[in-house]
C-alpha cells in the first residue's frame, strides 16, 4: 500500500517501482485526492500496469475504508507518503495538518498492528523540517534533536514519534526517512521551483520571501524514490535514515539558475533576462533559515548517493514542465478537479 500515491513524490515513487526497480509485487495506491492529489499523474501507469497497479480513493482518516482496503488486498507493507505538506497552508489553517499527519498516521499504525501476523514493514516518509533551523554551519543528522517551527513540521515530528513508539512498544517493523526539499516532475505549482518555472515562462513576477538567502538542500525526486526503496529493501528495522541531495543552495541562487535555464531553453524576444522579474516579498512567520542534511548513515550502510547534480536535476525539471504545459494548465486552473469529480466522486 502506497498512501498519497497520486501526489508529487508518491506518484514518482510508484512510477519508479514499476518502471525502474526490481519490485515484482502489486501496488495499492490510496489517496484522498485533495488539491495536490491528481490521478492524471498515473493515468498511463494504470493502463500499462493494470494487473499490478490499483487505485482506491480513500482518506487515511477513514478507519472503515482503510480496514476494507487492507483486508481486500491482504496488504503486508505500507509506504506512507500521505500528508498535508505546504508550510504556508499550515500557518493559515493548521487543523487539517493535525488531522491528516498525526491522526491519519495513527490510524495506519493501528491497522498494521492489528494485522501484525502478516505485516512486513511500515515505512514512514518525513522531512528535515522536523529538526528546525540551522545556523551557517553544521548539518542535520539522525540524532539531531527535534525543534519544529511550523504547524506542518510539528505535525510531522509528532507522526515520526508515533512510528518510533510503535516499533519500541509493539515491535512493529518500521523504518523512517527524513528527506530534504524535493523537486522534479508532477510537483504542484505552489512550491518554489514549479512556481518559478510557471511564472518565468509567462514573464510574471518571481516572488521570493525575505532577502532570498534562506538555504535548502535540494533533492531530485527520483533520487529520493531510489533512496526510499533502498531503505525499504535493506534498512535496519526501527532505524531512521536521512536523505539529502548534497546540493545546499540559497533560494535566490536557485531562482537565478532557473531564470538562466529558461532563458536558454525558450529565448526572449526583447533579450531581457528573467532575473529582472525577481520580486522580494514579506517573509513568512517562522521561516527556517537553513537546512542541510548529512546522509552519511544511508551512504555507508546501503551505498546510496544521489545521481543528479543540481544543474542536471533543474534542467530535467524545467524541460518536463515545458513539455507538459497542458498538465500544468489543468492543475493551475483546477480543471483536473472536474475530471476527479466525474470519475471518483459519488
């Protein structure tokens, strides 16, 4: 069972499992299909792998539906991506984050515990944001104390603690991964990189919080998917593994790189650089200054390292969005929601 498999990282993970990994089993994708969950992300997968890929519209806060799916398909592994994940949305409306990220995770853990005779693994996807903010030096490790600074990161920290507690208390087979900022195909355009690509393509303002000097470690989504499958296949039960891209960069520099790539790929009628569109806006509350991941544990235990450099990953990402403007337009306008209502809403 992959939870949240119609979202950005979940859909990329399902694609990776079926198209590029050694996985030979069946995937049950459960997704509530909120604003960021889009079945179109896997429409071709559903056609090509109909016998091995099944979609069920299910909310992880709905215990009865969870039990039905778990029993109908004899689930023995859960890879848990489903989460409310946008920091800005958590600041404006934290209630959904508490319900989905904490209560939803609890429901899944209870489901696994009640079927522990056949259950093999619960892998929980988390974030480096649970660690709080770094100064100019140092890195997050698996032993860094948790200091979440937003309702989103606090809800993810709580879910991490629940997963760890279920391993310690009930001996539930679990692993946890805490990743840095993902980017790549199918990311909803509220996040920095697809938002900048969209705005830059249309020559609209490119908004940057504060002074633009906040630092993030960027991880290409397929590298993350490979890391997750590596941990699920080889990781030690009860352990946490950090996953980073080794691409620490200020947000302003990311935006400048994107501007230069888009200028190169699309050209400009007036020869003006898209860097001129960068617009600084009021910083958001509790904006962590710097994240940086130390993934030595994952590298030494399982020989995983990211394959994409920041330059190559950004180029692939820009090219994907330029090649999929129809998808982007449907997501931006909400047209895909009508398709969901026709196919999945009762």
